[in-house]
C-alpha cells in the first residue's frame, strides 16, 4: 500500500475554502457553518421522542418553528452532510482514511476519547452562547467584517492559547 | 440588467434547490478542510504549540479571499451585501462563548467543522468529539432558562466593523489584508523558532 500523501499547501487550501465561502454568499446569501447543524439534529430527535419537552424548550423551539417542516430540511444539516462526503473524497484521494485515534504515544485511547468528548462539550456550549462556531462566526463573519465575529475569533485564539500548555500531555 | 446576487434572494432558484446547493457547498467545504490536514487533531492543535500554524494560514487566507470577493462583487454592483446574512452581534456572550470554545478546541482537538472531516476519515477521537458536541448542545438547551439573560445581553444587531466604527469599508478591508500578510510572515518566523519542539511530540 502506498503512503499517505502530505497535506496541501495551507495557502492553496485557504483559497479553496475562501472561494467555497464566496460561492455560498453569491448563491444563497449566507456563509458556512457547522454547530447549528448539531442543534437542528438534536431538535429533530427531541421533537420526535419528546415533542412536548422540545416545544417547551426555547432553544429547540427556535429550530422546530411552527412544526410545518423538519429542522433537518434546512441549510446547515445539508451542508454538514456534504462536508462528510467532501472530506471522505479528499481523504480517499490522499490515502488518509484510516480508523484510528489521534493521540500521543503515552496516552491511553480511553483518555484521549474522554478529552475529545469533554472538548466537544465545552465547544458546543461556547458555540451556542456565541451564536456560532469557527465556521459560522470566525470564517463567515470574519470575511463579512462582522463585529461580533471578530471579537469572537480573537477570544477563540486567546482561550486556546491560555490552556494549551495544560493539555499538551495528550500529544507527548 | 445583469443577474444580481445573492441568487436565491433574487429568485433565481427556490428553497428546495438551495438545499442541493448546501450539500454541494458542504462537499467543497469538507474537501478543502481535509486537504489542509484539518481532519487531524494533532495537526490542528499544533497551531497552539506554535510548530505548525496552518490553522491561522488557512483561516486567514480563506477570510481574505472571500472578503476581497464580496468587496469586489458588491463594488461592481453584482452582489447586494445587505442581503447576505450577518449573525447579530452580542459582544459579551460572544466574547465568553469564544473563550469557552477556544478551550474546547485545544482540549478536544477539533471544532465542529473539522470534527466532520475527522469522522469522515475514520478518526475515533473525532467521533467522541461529536458525541461531546451533542451532549454540550443538550446541556446548553436544558440550561437555557438560566443562561438566556446573558445570551441576550447587549444586542447590537447585524453590524460590521466599518458600520460600527465609521471607517470606510475599503479601509477596513485593506487593514485586514495587511494584518493577514503580517501574520503570515510572523507565522513563518514562529514555525522556524518552534520547529525543534515539533520533533519530540511525534
């Protein structure tokens, strides 16, 4: 089997990403996103298993709306499905698809999975509070010179650099 | 008259077709993220250990590319920027949310978009991260009655940096381009300085 290919030059990949975002602005008048798709998916699941509870929750009620169409029939869930396909194609072409856990050699798989879970949880809480994540706020709002997005983006880097030292053991 | 953008807003196609567009845009988004190496937590967090600043380079190249594109198209009269959706600004919750998200990024190794690239290429830590996203979102929704007050503090509406400071749009665009170029140069210096410590984490 041939080796994995090296990653693309970051500036070229950035241009590809930027043109993708520009296409979204021009075609539909909105940018990229990700975290909102998870909120929509949860609203859909909860709307199915506990409809009373979902409708009485103000956060999910926003995704359910008047109930005439599924929370999944919207921009972000379809875009995120596409992301899975696109990333899989790219990974396949570069022989980078492999079932594995990324971690340092001295860390157990369980510990790393626990850290990933905790990080995902924190991230989701932050994204919900900020009304967007690295895609919907930092990238999209960054390109549109959105005031709140720029404040958000600076704080993402500040928060990450502030604690990076304390979680470096995951990679050693 | 020339065809105006955003095409959806001017009725070139309808909402159902826009979902197909969403899927195709998503394919491209995921493709470029994986190309850049952003399906790998190790690659992503290297940004915060300063030995590989690809996250900054990709993000700011993408921001500058799309920003110059919308600026040009809007200046040429082909794109009505007022019809492009802006997430409303609430500075305090966005500052705190950004901090919390940044911590989650370096603890977990991904953000929501990149975790999709990780899952698609078989990373189990990406899958655990997605489970965390679902748990965190559920926690936020259940806590919403208590966080709602802070979530809605200081509404400034859909506002841009030029709009809020009074600086001309073009001046802010130019400043962002200069900042990005300076950042790219600084990133190359930092990478050279911290390249040695990259070896030990392998």
